[in-house]
C-alpha cells in the first residue's frame, strides 16, 4: 500500500506531462501546465498536505477510541438512563471519563506534573523513548522493505532471531566492555539479516510469496526461542521459566541518563540508523535501485537492475535492522532474554512504518508516537483503569484511516489534490477535442 | 503433493514431446525412508507400543493393538524404502508416481513416527480414537478458517484477517449467546460478527484499494484490541450474565457412529462439526460445478477477462469476502460454544494464521485445505498427547511442524503450491 501511496503524488503530474507529445503533433495548444491553479492558496496547500491527513487520521482514531471508553464506562451509561431528563449529566460524565483517560495517557508518556523533581516529571518521556527504540528499528526494517515493494511482515521473527544471537553473545562470551557490546550489536544485526535473508532468497529463487514465508518464519522463530530457553546454554540455572541469565555488564548499552532511567544508548543508535537509512534510501545508488524495484519491478529490470538480487539485498537489510531491535531489547531495555522478548514490536512496526509513510524520519516520529501510546497506556491502565487494549484499537484505526485517504477526506471534508486537477481536465479536452482530432485525421 | 510428470502429447503427426522426469518425489521418499530406517528401526525403543482402538462402551469393542516398537519400525521403514525404490523405477521409466502410492507412503511414515515417539515416551499406551478425536476438535476452527481464506483468495482477495474473523466470531458468540440464552443465536451472532470483520476487509481493500495484506494485518490488531478491551471492561464485570454462553448440542448419527475406531470420532459430534462437513461439501461442489464457482475462479485468476464477459468483479469479490467472514465466524463460535465455554483474551492464539497455512498447503482447494487442516490438527494434538506421555521430542519442534511444512509447500520443495493469479491485486476498471 504505502509504496504506491508514496508514489501517489507522482502519477498526477506525470499524466499531465504525458499528454504533451500528443499535443505537440497537433496545432499549438495551451501548454499542459496552464490549467494548474496559478498559485494554490495557502489554505488549500495546508489542507491537502499529507501531514494534515495524518493528523486528521489521528484525531478520528482518538475520537473513536474515546467513544469506546465512554460507552463502556458504567458511570456514563448509568447517567444515560435519564438522558432525556438531564442530558448534561451524560455529557459531563462522558467528558470526564474520556479526558481523564487521555490525560493519563499523556501524563504517562510525556510529562507527569505530579512528580516532585524535574527528573520525576520527565520520567514518562524517557520511558516513551525507551519503548520507541525497538519500534523505530523494526519500523525502519519494515519501511525499507515497503519502499522496495516487499511486504516484510516478518519483523517479529527477525527481532527474535536478533535477540537470540544478542542473548547468546551477551551471556556466553566474556570480552572487554566496548568490544563485547559491539559484537552483540553486530551479531544481532547478522541474526536478523539471516532470518530476513531466508525470505529474500526463497522469494528470489522460488517465487514464493514473502508474506506467507514471513508469517510462517515468525512462528518458527518464536518456537525456536522457546526451545532454546529450555536448553542449558540459555536457561537461567534453577529456573523453570523461559528466561535466561542476566546479560553480562560488558555487553549492556550504557544508560543514557543515569541509572534511575531505563533509557539507553540504543536510542541514540536508533537515531543514527534513521539518518543512515535516510541517506541510503534517498541519496545512494543502492537506495535508488531499491526504490526503482519498488516503484516498478519490470521497468527496473528493463533498465538493467537485477530485481531478484534486489529482493535478497532488501530482506538482508530489513532483517538486519529488525535484528537491531532485538539487540536493543536484550542488551538495553530488558537485559535478559525471555520468551516474550519481542513483545508485539514486530507487528507494531508494520503500523509504525505505515503511519510514517515508509520514510525514515516519518517512521522515527511514528515510532515515538506509538512508543508514547505504549508507555502512556500502561500508566492509563493503572491510574484510570482504562484497559490498555484501547491503545491497540486507536493504533490500528490510525493506520486504517491513513491507508484510506478518501475516507479521511470525506470525514473532514478536506480537498483532494488529485481530484482538483482531474476536475479541471475534462474541460480542456472538451474545448480542444475538435481541433486535435481534426489534425490527426 | 502429486508432482505429476507430463504425459507425452499425442497430437497427430507431431514428434512425441520429451518426457519430463520429476525426481523430487522419489528423492524425498528415499530420504524419508532412510530417516525412518535409522530412527524407527535401528534406534527404536525396546518396548511394546499399545494402541487402544476403542473406548469402553463402544458398540463394537475392538481389542488393543500391541506393536513391538522395533519390529514395527523395521517393517514400516522397509515398506517405505520399497515404495521409494518403486518410485525411482517409475520415474526412470518416465511414468508418474500415483497418488495411492504416495498416500500409502505417508500413512506408513506417520505411523512409524508415531510408534517411534510413543516407544520412547514413558507411557506406552495410546488411545487411537482419543488421538483422532482430539485432532478433529483442534482442526475445526482451522477448517472453517481455511474455507474463509479459500472463498476470499479464489476470488482474488488475500485474507490475512482470518485470525480477526475467528476471534470476533468467538467474542460475538460468547456475548450474544449468553445474553440471548441460546447457543443458536450465539452461532448466528458469530456468523454476523465474522462477516462484520470481513466487511472492514472488503470495504478497505475493494472500495478504497488499500493493500489487502496491510488491511488484514491491521484488522487483526484492531479486533484483538477491541475484543480485549471489551472483554476486560464489559464481559468481566459480570461473567455469569455476559460471558457464560450455553453449548451447542451434539448428537450421534445412528448407524454411522457405530463404525469401529472412526465412528464416534466423526459422527458423534457437535452440530458445528456437521455444519463443517456441510460447508466443505457445499464449497467443493459450488466452486467446481456451479456458475458462481466458475465466475469466482475467473475473478481470482483473470479479472479483466471476467469483466469483459460481464462479471461484476468487485461486487462478486465483495460478496465472497463477506461469505468468507461468515464461515470464519462459525469457526470462531467453535471456541466459545463448543470447546471452551467462555471468551478469553486472544483465545484464537494464531489459529487464523495456521488456517491460512492449511489453505496454502492444501493448494487453495476445498478438499486439499480440509486434509491439510486435519493434518495440522493432528500434529498439534500429537504434540500435546506426546508431552502427556513424556516424550523426548521437544514440543516446540512439533509445534513448528505446520509452519515448516507450509514453507516447504510454497517454495515448491514438496509439490508446487501456486495461488490464484490475481490474488492480492485490486481490480480497477479502466
């Protein structure tokens, strides 16, 4: 979806230009760009921008989430029984219910005014960044694959593969501090890359669909992890649970802001990764090829790009970044390897990449937003008792709305940039049709 | 799994086409035969495996079947190797390996592995009807789910949302079934609930042309979040009033249920199981032999051609996706109206994805998907039965089996499984 979506602005001017040669054959007509608005108004430019669309999707999703909270709140529903008599009671209770929940969500993810010291007040923000770290890595992985036309929905399995390697190196090996961490990071990237590479190779060699391979490999990875956590190499001595011993101190990401916060240097690495991917995709030859394969594999093949090799490269790259998310979890946030190490980051990463429209920095901000939802959701559940699953609902609604711009435009009555141009078009052929058709005969 | 060699064409006057020999099957048979020889023959446990063929109280009571693990292993693996040699001979002659031969091979293989695994377990006695009955129970949602996938994919819409349809079906059946106090109304609600989830899939993928895989994945998250939220905020407030649905009745079909071993397993079951037989049979017939089926397949393979001939492509797709959702909803009802009697968070636990795997492994055909789902159910049940018996095989590897088999199927290692050509591509009329 998203690859085609990011292309959406391109076809519109392209078919405006496409008519140029035909026109050139006939008598001189108005140039193809003449029908464009001389200068779009500021209001038009703002309301038709994709950023506004994303914001509109966010608002719509929050409204639906709010409705769910209201309708399931017994306090509100009890007031609905006398809605006709005193409607204000219902609205007051509904507003209280929703605003408290969303305020708790905000206070749990950004700024907690109840904290006594500055660090306590900003603690939620650092939690958001901590949770966002694996989301950004995995989101980048998915975004890279989307840009090249592949659906890597196997980030979950690749995170697990990365986490297994990171856990093994971090627990079993004994090395000096910096080197140990470096090997953990490289090993996790390699682990994820291998897991993703399996998909790439199988797709390139046999033509099997990557979505199915990814789903199956997710489960294989999970079961492999659960099996390994029962073996002596991984299982914590004296424990029957699927949990490993602590990762050695030498293999840990240092805490970024001291030991009272969980935020670690993995976040900085994630920012570096975003910048690197941004350069790779937009500025390098490899990135150009990948985008070409994603935009139109046949055209890419015709112009000499090896498409099947491209699939393998993309999946290796994508898997590698997902593997880094595993490293961030094992050596940064959790500091142990557990059966639940990947949580649902691999699936959330899909929604993160979609919300970020598959661009690296878009993915970064989307990762922060979903990290905030996650961190705030936990706080919300403890303070107002609103179930954390509402976060899943809001997240998935955001993505559904983002994915269907016509729906959001219809809800908010936003102008459609493609349609504005299309509406103008019929007028011109109608006026110039006799002359051109006459000339061609 | 029938990779057939091409028959020489008999077109008049033309030179006979070159014979294409496909060695894949012969090679796989030989390798598996040797593996079985080493595992089940050489490495067999020195015990006797007892297979109980009937439960006390059956109409026809059969005695127990005692199989010495070692001898059985040797006999079966030699049989398998004989079939492998036969397959090599047939392939060398340019003839295909028949389906019956493969079936015998696979049955021998499964039996040999079963005897080997039970032989190495601490308990050596296994009830065959129990094993099969448990397998069937585990495969019911898989079968409904894969039929849902079949309806969607054969008409060109990828259905990753089977998981969500099952889950919402289970939720709707539990809630409405309890409120109405009737399992039948619960079943109806499950059907409507599944169709509602399918409506989201259809609206976004057909109307708004959003990528079908993405809609599917996101819908699964949405349903998981929504049911999880409603479960903890509404259902748990008063469990007996909101989350205690009555069960669907079950009855025995008079004569058929008296067949030894499989009679009770297949024909003394819940109504939902009989409904499953009906759904599979109807789909098998309708897809291959009715106008609707022909059009569905045409729309899934080549929508342009179908449109040219006057089929309303998107309308048919919409209809089929909704039907698929309804079928998956029935599978969801199995969770809350038959197997467990209340809804819990994420109770489908990835079954929708295994159903998708079954559909692919069954080559997008009703009977194939049925067999694949039964096989996956068997593998899952075998895993739990063996872990009860205390086997040495790690349960995680048995759990992995369906997924590995599916990967082998889509990559063409065990027969090429190729989906409908237009599956996943939205159709825009030009």
